[in-house]
C-alpha cells in the first residue's frame, strides 16, 4: 500500500493517475477502464454522474448529503471477492467521478463504505474523510439512516454503525508533506444521526433555507482537536462532535485553542 498525493477537487486524466501511481505501460488500461481496479493494495473507483459510461451503462450514481451512492459492474454482488475487499479494504479506496465520458476525473477523496444494498449490481454508499465538502449534484431519494436490521430494499448497516452511541478510531497520523489526520466518516455520520443537521451555535439549517440541495449538509466540529492529540484516539460521536454551519465553524477556529461552542454563542448573542 502506497500513499498517493491526490488533491480533493482536482481533475486528473488517467495518464495523470498512471504517472502518480507509477503504473507500468503494460499494466495500464485493461482493468483501469472497467470502473474499478486494485493497485498495490488500494482500490480506485471511476464513476460517471448523470451520464452513461463508454460501455453504454448509465447507473444512478449520485451524491446525497456528501455521500456517494454508487453501483458496481452489471453482474456485481456481495459474494464477489472484489466487492468484499472494498467493504473491508486493506488499503485506501480512492474515488474519482466525472459528468461525461470524455472529461478528466474529479478526485472526491478517500472513501469508507457506510452502507450497502444486496442487489445486482451491488450498491454501496461511500462516505469520505473530507466529508465536510458540499457537492453540486445533490438529489434526494435517500432512505435515510439504516438500523442494525436490514431495511426495505436490502440496505444493511454495518455492526459498528448501530445508532446507539459508540466510539470510533480517529487521528491516525500520516506523514506526507504535513501531518494529515484520518477522520472517521462513520463517526461523522453517527453525529449527524444523533444531533441532526442544524448548527449548534446559530441554529442555521441548510435544508430549510435552500431546500433539497441543502438537506443534511452541515460541518462537524471536534470538541477535542485531533491535530492536538497527535495520535490515534477513540472519539464518541455524541460526546466529542457537534454539527455547526461553515460560518460558525470558521469562527470557532479563529482562536487557538478554538473557542468553545458556549463562548461563540455568547458572542453571537451580544452582537
């Protein structure tokens, strides 16, 4: 497994990706053109949003609430070793997308499977470490959060995603050019499940103001800053995280250490 310096929101051609991953010419194309492939322990997913691929298949891949609802290949199912490997990957899962079949791909980020449907083709919902970023292609036919039992349509939640509060590992330091901290997409999702998507400071709700495109969008603030911890620790999504709007999130971090939510509320009230 190798660390690749892909930048979220940057556009990459396949040749760019081959160069960054040092893929020999004889290993290029082939599986790289089939929608997803494994290279040196990491998975790479390439999907179209709102457009058919070059094979003519037009799956309903879509972003909702900063998560990607994604379909595997035509005959894919949960019993396949490739799909099982994606659900419990040894390395990272890098997700790229584009809105037509000729443009370069946009890098979304490193993904974690947060839910799946036992269908053919298989359907997986991906959450992202960079999950605070909004997407422009938001649609809303989500069935919402799954419970510990299978839902209608076969959607299942992993055991560690049960709604009762749990703890999640965060903060694994990786040395690239600076220290980057892995944020658990599951902990963020669990925080949203418990508190909803209304700002804890000012009460702003993107869904009420912007409609469907804003439904469920919110930043997640760590009460304990993982950059200060500098090691792996267990985060409780109810005790340690809070939903805040981007403006309040920025204001919390205007001080070092960050302001508390109560301190920022008092400033908001005085103004």
